[in-house]
């Protein structure tokens, strides 16, 4: 079950999401382990590994889309962490989220900003420890 | 009615969207002219004019969000033009769109790619003329 | 198949939508006639017939929701007609649509305004005839 | 207020959802009791009672749609119970949810799988008691 | 930073939402203060302040849209308060929400009704104190 | 570029969608050929090839989801063909679509039924030829 796409995806996932990838894999283990595997292979093994777009731009795109959709708060938080992990600044992330007020309305942007606030607080907490 | 936010927004809109801004303003003139004005003032006068995120990154975010939402094809086409106008490559734009298969599913990504195909063809056509 | 809910719904539908109800019933006749029947019985026989909210307010609510969702342009056009038929002014309808920029973003509001523009033009055309 | 559609719908609802129907009716009693009644009459009295599609297939369709929409987690959980109650296996349900990664993206599928995990755990808990 | 649009918007926001506006401004203060400012200026300073549609109708439109979208429960609750604050009755609000079953499905309407139930209970609680 | 997942996916795609798979591959060839490849490998090579759910049930799930989402009409038409190709009856497909009125509202169901009408007409046309 461990193939090249998975191995490549897992490395990419660790680089972007840190522990979050492991947590999703854990959470899905007993209900849909193959979904956890696909969620490594296709997004990270196939897509994020592609040349042609930098990881900072990829995370900007993902934060934008998840903020606009408004249906996937846990994944938005994971990717705000991811954006910070690949070198986006907090300011860049909040700019992306503010911009979503234009395309998906103020509630989507406000809920996205509150997700960013939670993520930033988590990271401040870790730094203190 | 012409204020500083509008003037600043209009310049930004011309830089990003070229003629498309004028066309939307024209189209809305007799039905909702203030909506056309707001669509310059807030998105372009307030948001896109903000420092803290580059225009290339802003257009990547917008193309991502509109591809994922799947409800605004005309605006997606305008912003694929916009992304090219501010310096994104065709490859970068298609990478953003392909990535949306992960977050919004394959139909959204395929429909986004077909929008990009139409925009690229329009620009090839213009170049020939 | 013609019951009291249907009869009451059909009268309400005629009052609100004029010919549009007949057209939907026609269009669905050979593929899903019961869906056409349900679309009279439940929305118009049950819901719009309820006391407690005026028809103008009901159409304002529907125009708002369909503009915000952005996935049902034909039905939005039918209900812009409906709003006018039950006494909303063109200005009130465009105000509702402009307001949706706040809750669903500018593309949704602009696409809603262009739907209103088409409906208003149809009615101007009819008046000329 | 108790009519044939309601009676037929209630029986169908009990067969599919077990106690969940009663809980929704309870929850809505003081705020919108007619909505609770409609939620029995139309979905269960009219639609699920129709011949032409088996209950297993109906629940597969509902689990698919609610997973894809991503806006109705409580109702998704109710219908995962429902799918099990009418004879779908856990494997069939997780297959439907995994498939939604294709049409609505990985976050929708992952959140659907976590809903299934919660439902399966509830049922394991009941069995133990 | 305090301009005429903001001042006008803030007064409108206080009239409609009472304390909720202050709470959002507080919550966003350290993560995206300009988003809080925009959320006053554009929706309330520009849009709600427009003549041509009454505040009751504006809140009906907003409750309808947020119920139908199903992605912004906190904002829906704020605007159910808002609708009551500008003179809508509880019955009118629940009618709008019930009607959304037609346009966005039963789960959206049921979740909207449960939001209304929570808001009504909060207000009953306040009255008791 | 032709690997086992692609080969298996292509066979599955041909079985389900007939010519539609080739058309999408053609359409995307010059703009995003890898998206066309992924759209074979992951949905059809990985997901539809899984045991544990029949192809009829898989197509029922897909028709339900695409009808409910309302953002992917071309793909909905492809999968109505697909459902018929793997043995669903026209009646079963329209039942799934009617049912979506419950979960995504009447406009989504009506637009889905009109898509089914177009597909059924195409197939009647082919039969005549």
C-alpha cells in the first residue's frame, strides 16, 4: 500500500502541514483508511508536488478557496498552519481572507478571520512553551 | 459620486482587468449603477489597493476561490485575464485550477480549466490581429 | 391527482408567477410530472399560502436567497417577475440584489442584477407591444 | 393536522430514521411546528414513499448529497443511521462518502467520513449496552 | 480611520444589531481590524443606509439568504436578532425560514429554525432578568 | 504517463461514460492535460474500481450529488448517461433527482430534471438514427 506517490505525498504533507496529516490519518484509520491514503496520494503526491507553482502560492490558493466555500473550517485551519509553514506571513494570510469578502461575502471572510485568529493563538501558545 | 476610493479603485481595476471593468460598469448602468460603483470602490479601491499582498498573489486567490465556488463563470474569466495582466503565467493559473480538484472536486476544476482555455484562446486571437 | 393543495397552490402560483408556472409544468411533463405537481403543492399550496408573511416579503426573501445561492438563474428570473407581480418596485428588487453583495459576494450580486436587467427588459418589451 | 400524507410519512420516517424523526419534531415544536410537519409530509409522505427506487438507493442518494453539500452535518448523521436502518452496510456508506471526494473535494469527503465514524461508534455503543 | 461612512454605518449597525456589532469588532481587533471596519462601512454605511428598501425588508432578505446558504450560522443568529430589533415579528422570521425549505432544502430550513429557536430563547431569558 | 491506474480507470470510464471521457480528455488536452489524466486515474482508476459498492449505486450517488450541488450541469449530464449505461432505469434516475428537492430545494431538482430530459432526448435521437 505504500507506493511512490504516497511516499512523495507524505513528505510534502509533513513539510506543509506538520502533524496535521498524521492526525487526519489517525482519525480516518478505522472508518475509511483508504480515504486517508488518497488524501495523501492525490493532493500531496500528485498536485502539490507539481512544478509550475510555488508552495506559498499553492497555500494562498487553498486558504482562499476554503475561506470562500465556508464548509470546511477544520481543513481551513490546517491550511492556515500550512501557509505559515511554507513561508507566508500572517499578514499575507489575513489579506487573502479579507479579500474573500469580495467574492464570497462578509460572513465567509469574518469566519475565515476567526479561524486565522485561532491558529495564530495556537502558534503563540506553542512559542511560549 | 467620484471620490478618492473610486478613483483609486478604477486605476487598480484598469491595471488588473483592462476593459472588463468598463464592460461591467456599462452592463449595470441602467439597472444598478451604484452596484457598479461599489464593485469598484470596495474590491479595488479598498481591498486590492492594500499593501501586504502582491497583485499576483491576489489574483491567484481570486482564481482559486471562483473556480472552487463554481457559481461565477463570467467573473472567473475576467480574473483569469486579470491574473495574466498582473504577471501570472498560464502555467501558474492552470496549476491553481488543477489544485481546486482537491478542495472542490473534479467538476469545478474541469469547468475552471475550460474557462481558462477560452480566455487563453481570446488572447491568442488578439495577438494574431 | 388534482387535490385541494394543488388547486390552492396553482391559484397562488398564477398570481405570483403568471405564465411561468405553466411553462415549468409543461417542461417537466414528460420527464418528471410529479415533480411539477410537488412544485405547485408544497411551495405554493403549503408555504406561500400561509398567513403570517405578506407576498411582497415572501418574494423579497426568495429573490434574496436565489441571488445568494447563484445556482438557479432561471428560477431567479421567474421570481423577479413574481416580485413585480405582487407589488414590489424595481427599485426594491435591485436593492435586495445589491444587498446580497454583502452576504454572498460581488459576483453573486452582479449576476443577480444582470438577471433583473433581463427581466425588466422583457417587461418593457411587453408593454411596448 | 394529521392527514394521510403525514401518517404515511411518519411510518416511513420511523422505518428509516428510528428515533431521529421524533427528536426533530420535538426540537421544532415550539419554534416552527409546521416545518416539522412538512418535513414528514413531503420528504417521507410524498417522496420516500414513491415506488420506482428502493429505500437503500434513496439513502445512498441522500448520504451522497449531504456529504457533498457539507452544510448539514446533523442531517447527514441522521441519514447515515437511516442508510444502516434500511439495509446498507457500513462499507457501502463509506464507499459513497469516499466517492464524494471526486465531486465535492477531499474536505467534504473527510468530514463525511468523520460523521460516519461518529454514527458507527454510537451504534457500537448501543450494541454493548 | 473614522470617516463618515463608518460613522453612519456604526449608527445603523447599532440600531439593527445592538451589541453584536461591537462583539464582532472586538473579536477581529487583533487579527483583522480593517475587516471589522469594512464590515461596518460597506454593509451598514453604504448598503443598509440606502433608501429604496425598508429595514424590515432588508433583514428579511438577509435572514433568507443566510438560511439558504447554510454556511454562516453565527451571522444568521445576529440577523435574526436584527430582524426582531427593526420590527419583524417572530412569526415573520419563522415564515421566512420555513420558506427556505423550498429553495435550499429541508436541512437548511431546519437548521435555520433551530437558530431562530436559540435567538428567541436568548431574548426570553433577557426579558426574565 | 500511461500507468496501471490510468489503464484501469480508462476502461472503467469507457464502461460508464462511453464517449464522454474521450471528449473531456480532448477538451482539456491543450490547456490542462494532466487534469484530464488525474480525472481518469483518481475517480475511475481508484474510486469507481473499488469493490464494496455496485456501479449502479455509484452512479445514483453521483447523480444525487451533482443535482444537489447545482454547479456542474455538464458533468451531471455525463453521469445521467453513465447511470443509464450501467443499468439504472430512467425512472430510477428521475426518482433520485426528485428526491433532491428535499435536500437542496426545488430549483436544484427542477434543473436536474431538465438535464435528464435533455439526456433522454439525446438517447432517443440516437436510437432513431
